[in-house]
């Protein structure tokens, strides 16, 4: 039912967008694309798997779990398959949580781990968006557009700060101890703060997460160049991250439809025609599906021991967790 509803949203939004755009112009624009720049965009999209794997490895390290880079890359490659052909980015998180559970991490801890990873990624994304705001505000936007964009970023940053301090605030304010649902939220908050404050792993986590976002912007820039759009990199840097943040709302299949509407809206603020914005977004979606498809064969041939890692139960800091086979993890991690 959930997949059906997401599919309905994607189809509805796409139908609304296409009813107002010359689809023939979109097809012609994509058909005339420069193959060299499209190839560059594909390689940049593949590079995101590498930086995302390094990011995943760093966050797990901050939370007390050890994973080799090769295993982290496997999680990212196969996870992208479930993300692209399943339930959007939530498919990646579900896949990761399931395999962390098989590796010996309790279910609640596994969920907290993937949620924490997502929050760290959102933190760096908000930083990228905030750095792009001066560029965006330099355009002749309407006053209400400027207020909307600044408010959007401010609310996002405020939300991340609230999540980070919830765990410690709950210990100082008795009223926050009453709602039981805050128990799980406080656990996420504590893990989130731990991931951000780790002297050994936090710099690497934020660096690789930021690189992933910048590679995504660069992928859009290569696509824009391939389609002869004339959009400069500064505009894309300012607008693409915020467009994709909106598109992350998990209400559509693979963000299709929502991503296109978001790109049309935000790129339209700086004068990019709707047909061109749609062409850029659709081309990105096609390239993303090509990259995601690689995870399918990898998932078929990978075995359970390829996903093993050394884990540590966050609820018992002194306990050594076991691998998915129930044995003490070998410090010589497999890739």
C-alpha cells in the first residue's frame, strides 16, 4: 500500500508538471545532450558511492562499530539499489538497518545508527545550503522568496540543534521524562551528538558527507553543461542542494515527480526555463537509476559474510558484540 501511494504521488506530480511544459522540447533537449559531459556526470555519480562509503565508515566508527572500507562500499552500492528501485532514500536505510541487525547489533541500536547517519548527512547538507545562501540572495529575487529561503534554512538548522540537545535536555527537565516516545528520540540524540563530537571520526564524517553533496551538485553541473543550459555553477551550488532537500520528503517513488517539481520551482527563481529544469532533473534521475542498477547484481552475488563488521552494543559500552554468525568478530575485517 505504501509503495502504491508513493507511485500515485509520483504519477500525479509528473502529470501536473507535464501538463504545463512542452514535453517535446524536453525530449529534444535530452536527445541533443553532449555525450562527453554526460559521461562525466556518470563518473561523478559513481564517485558519490565512494565518498558515501567513507562517510558511512566514519559514522559507524564514531558510534563504536568498526567496518572496513570495502564492506562499507558494499553497503552503499547495494543500498543504492534498494533506494533507487524501492522506497526512495528510506530503502537505503532499511537495507542498512537490516544488515546491521544481522551483524549482531540490536534492532533499536541499528535503527538509531542509520537515523544518526542520516542526521549527520543532513547537518552537512544544511551547511552547504547555508554557504550558498549569499550567492542565492545576490539574485534579484522577490522579498518573500528571500524570506522563505532564509526561514527554510533557519528552521532546518534549528531542528538539528534541537535534536542534538534533546538527550541532555531531557535529563535536566523532568517534564521531558514523561512522554515515553522521547526515550527513543533521546537515544538518537545521544548518538547524533556522539557522532558530531568524536575527535577521531567527526571531521572525516563531515568532510566525506560534504564531498558527497558537492559531487551531487557537480553531477547536476555536468548535466546542465551537457544540455547546453547556460546555468552557471554558482547558481546550481546555491539551488540544487535545497531542491534535493525538499525532494527527500519520502512521499514518492525514488523522489520522482517531487524532485522535478522542486527543481523547476527553485531553478525558476534564477530564470531557468521550466522545460530546461525538467530536462536536467530527468537526466539526473536516469543517471541515478543506472548507478543504482549496479547494486542489483552485486546484491545477488554477495553473501551474508561480506556484510560482517565488528559491532559494539551502544547500550553496553563494555561488551564486545558478535558478528552475524554469533562469533566474536575477527579484528581482521573482511571486505
